[in-house]
C-alpha cells in the first residue's frame, strides 16, 4: 500500500513494538534540471521524542505553509524561495538551523562548506569558485538578527527535546556532473551517485546516534526522478550493508538497511547489534518529513550561493549582463551573452555547461 502520511519520529517498528527513541533523517536535492551550475544534494538528521511531528513540536518558531513573521519556514524549497524575498526567507531558515547546529553562523560560503566537510580544492579549480567561495554571509539578512533567531531556535529545540544531529552537503559542480554522466552514460545514475553519498554519510551519523539496540531510525529521501526501484543502486553504493525490500511503488519505495551489515559495514564496533534503518524514497518527500524539507532548503540555498559566485564572476567581465538561475531557456540566453568570455582560447567550458 502506498503511504501518504507524514513521517513522524519513529515510534514503532514493522511489528508494532515501541522503540526507545525517534530518529528521523531526510535527503533532497536542488539543481538536477538546469543546464548551468551545480547539482547540490543535502541531508539532515535529527532526533526527538518518539512518535512526534517536528513541525508541531517546533510550531512556536517554525511554520510550514506560509512565511509567517518571526517564524522560520521549513517546506519544499520551491515554496520557500518564492517571490522577491524568496532567497531571504530561504537563507533565514537554513542559516538559523546551521547556527543552531554549529553554535555560530558561517562568515563565508567557504566556511559553510568546510563545516560540512566539503573538499574545497576541487571546486577552487573553477574560475568563479577560485575566489568566489569567499562570498560573505549572510547575503540577504542582518547577521545579528539571524544570530538571535538561531539562538531562539536552539532554545526551542532543547525545550522540546529535539536535537539536530547533522546537516550534510554534497555539491556536484558541472565538471564533475559531466564526468559522472560520461562514466555512466546515464543522468539518473550520475544523480544517484551524489544522492547515495549523502545517504551513506547520514547512515554513519545514525549508526553513532542510535546507541540503544531499541532505537529506530527512518530516512526519507525525495524520489529520484521517475525511478522507484533502488535496491541495486543501494547495494552498489552501500557495500557491506544488508538491505531488504519492504515495498516498491511508483510513489513510495522502502528498504530496511542493517547497520554494519552484521559484521562488514562501515559502522563501528557493536553497530551490528543496532536496529536497522528504514530508508524510504517518496514522491514529494519534502511534504512528508521535516528533515527532508529542511534538506530541500539547504540544497537550494547552497546552489543559490554557488550560482551567485558564477553570476558575479561573469558580470565583472560582461557589462550589463543579466543574472541567470541556469534553467534551460534562460541558461541558453546567458550562454549567448557571455560568448565574448567563453569564446576565449582555453576557457573551461566543461565547468560551465552540462552535457545533459
């Protein structure tokens, strides 16, 4: 049966037994469709009282459906990033949660990526990331105001016994994406390569977070394109873990992933004794699970920052150039307008334009 309900902090396993803690995680991406700029995959892991909905638990400081004054909107990034102040709302949400996790706001894009353990050297080979990663943050908000919001959010989470465990980022610039497509001859496989890297990172966090064998964790990933069979891909990218199919449907597929694979996994000693993690791929996953919605916002925000680097670099070289979000029609308009730069001998076109 296809499940259409929201994901709460897990309270029971498939046999109906109560668990000691609720651990919920989510994965989503931004930038799969554009012809310019990076694909960014993000993941979020959090824990809290079992059987509870984080949107309800944190309703004093977060909202879901509309950007309410004084509240942080956690929803599908396409909804948050709407209108003339969309990026401002997106930044307010992401940096407030980021500050609650790390204790302070990042000063630059480079610092944000470093805090997420993203290697900077490969990115810095690209002309617009070479110095562009020093982009100061925040872009569209007052820093003091965001620091206050971050502090209030951290207090609210502590009061409700909600803990933000981890935020993972996996930016895939155009050059890497092109290389993955060349290697696999399949855009979907290239997409899942980045997706699975974030899933694997979150599983390692969940291995450490769920210390009690009775703890249960559920990871809700937004569906990857139109696919709904993920077993082969999960086995390829999660070696050493035993994976079971729970259900596979066009809108919802779910798997049970045993931590440490019973002795050959990437968890530490004793992980084989922990309860398995349920990993689900769901259409509109950001509507079903709070951390998936927050991951959607984080992925979109980081892509926006990286596009800002690109737009600024070209604007310094092409007077009057209009910025682009990189999508098909406007992306091709942008390519035409920057031909005076890209036509120069030695310009690394593979860093700018995707082959698919």
